């Protein structure tokens, strides 16, 4: 070719062009250093063995199910009579998200996945959620006087830019009857699980009484307690004590600690001590993630592996799910960080949680990138 163009052809059905993109995207010094360090600690056979060992783990996922609706529209212009933007709706797409996406992400890793969640009193989307989560044992609470959580986002079709969010939520705390139903389910079952993964969106499902019970009775807890438009200033991860893993983003951590200036590593240590957490991960956007192990008093910095970002919704949940299950069977934190980062990177490429890697896909992608 005259212009020095190089063509690369994929020659198998295992992965499409995304396989090559993921490989080429590692060509940066921080990523290369991280991957080279990981290569020295694990073999392909070791990766397969770790992935297969998750199969026997009994895992419980807890959290609200959320319907993420994307309404793709064309911007017509400003209203002639009012200071209002006018949109022309083109099409819409619904994704099942929230904690349901966590259960979906890990269903191919273990034969013993259970899910405790809530939907609206009228059981909206029940059939869709059941179909989405085939192979998972689900316990539903149908929250009184509440709809199934629906988060609508209006997106400019031409640029894929989100312009407006409209949420249909009743984020009041569960009434005593519903709270006792959840507690009774947990009392009968929580001791059976090797790992409990919690994604708490602060919409009233996980009350202080429920979170306290989980903290005292679960063997191994991984928790993400998210701040959003509905709960900002009212929601706290301090509901949970003694977790094995806390996942939180940088701004959430600073909000939690009421400190916008101190170094991240100092705040992570303070948060870990306050929660009596054994491991803390702080996600830092384009800067990747910072992991801290309290027993070893050791930090590990992982770069961000996502190069294409269309939508951040759900990426933290999938990072939490994969890191938690890998971390439950190995002390190789670098491998857990890398696998979690790869899953997060995949979901960033599309709206909602429409891009979820199966066990086989992730295993092959990890091994391929570490060659």
C-alpha cells in the first residue's frame, strides 16, 4: 500500500474485531507494565483453574432491579413559545439493569446463583426479568405502593449524548411488613452462601435493619453503595460493617469522608478502618482503579482498560461482580482487578448492560491478552 496502511484480519469465530482492539489497546506504558507484572504471576493453566473453581461457590446477589430505558431522539429545536427543547422520538430500548445485571454477569460461572431483589407492587417486568435471569434462583419482594424502578434517559440519536433523565421511583424505605419478609428470607438462607454481593442504590429496599443483619451474618460480603440524583447526601456505605470488599468511586469516597482535598490513599485507609473492611477498591474513571488490602497494607494501581465509552451505566456493577468472584477463589488481586476491568470496559461500549461477557469469553480474552 502506498500510504503504509496495514490490514489485520481476524481468522476465527472466537472473537470479532473487539478481540483485536482489546489487544492493540494495551499498547501504552501503564497497561503494558500492569500486564507484564500479571504475566509473571499466572499461567494460562492457572487462569483456567481459577475460573473453574468458581463453579462450586454458592453466591447470593442482593439489590434493586432497575429497568434502564433509552429513548433515542432527534433534536427538533427550541419551542417557539416556551424556553423548551423539542425532541422527536425515534425508537427506544429497554435494558434490565441494577443488581439484576450482576446476577446475569455471573450466571455462567457458578451453578449456585441466587438473587434477592424487589419489583413494583404490580409486578411490572416480572416476565422479562425471569426470562433474563434463567438459571438463577430468584426471591422477589413486590414493594407496596411502588412501581418497578424505571430510569428513562433521552439520548440524541446523532451523537449518542444523553440529554435528560426521567426516573419513576418510590424510594421510601420498606414498610415493616415488607422488611420482615426480606429478613425472614435472609434468616433462612444467608448462612448457606460463600459470597454475598450487594449493590445498594439507596432506593429504600436495603434498610438499616436489613443491612445490619447482612453485615452480622454473611460469611463474605462485597458491597457497592452508590450515590445518585435521588439519594445524594442521604445514602451511606456505613450501613455495612466488616465487608470483605468495598467498591466505591473517588467522588463517592470523598463525599462519604467529607474530604475533598486529602490524598486518595489516605482516605482509603481511613475508610477501610472505619468500615473494618479487608479490601477497598476506589474507581477513578480514566485513571483506572486503586486497590488496598488492609492485612498486607498494600496498594495496587490498575489502569483503565476501556478505550470506547458510550455509556457508564452498570460498569461499576459488573466490575464488582467479576472482581468479587475471582477474589473469592484466589489471592491474585491483579488478576481480579484485570478481569473486573475487562468486563467494565465491555459494558462501556454500549448503552445499559447489553454487553455482558460469559465465563468462556472472558477466560479466553484474559488468556489472549496475557500471551
